[in-house]
């Protein structure tokens, strides 16, 4: 089953399946990033843009999530 109309950026194969869980994004990260995995070579990439999911992408995503989660908590403690 192909979940992405784009070719794999690594091997140019058209077959890709949705990624449901990753260690860095849990259940939500792959859905936000539209992450799919190539059936032939295993490369993870964005199913809409065709760009590979790199370490920089993961770090940026993680920093944004941490910022969104930590800043409101810090605001609560600063007000108290």
C-alpha cells in the first residue's frame, strides 16, 4: 500500500507506508511531520514534501515541543 504519492529521496521507489510511532515523536510526531517510510530502503521522509527526516528536523521538532510544554509551566510558577 502506498501512502505517499512522492518517490523516496534515497532510492526513488514509489512505495511508502505511514509511520505510526517513533522514539523522538511518540504517536504525535509522525502525524505532524507526515512521516512515511520507503518500503524498499527504509528511508523516512515527509510524505507531502518528499524531504528526508533528518537529525536537524528531529531536533527542531523536539525543541518546539519542549518550548510549548515548558514555557506555560514556568509561567505558572513565576506567577505564584
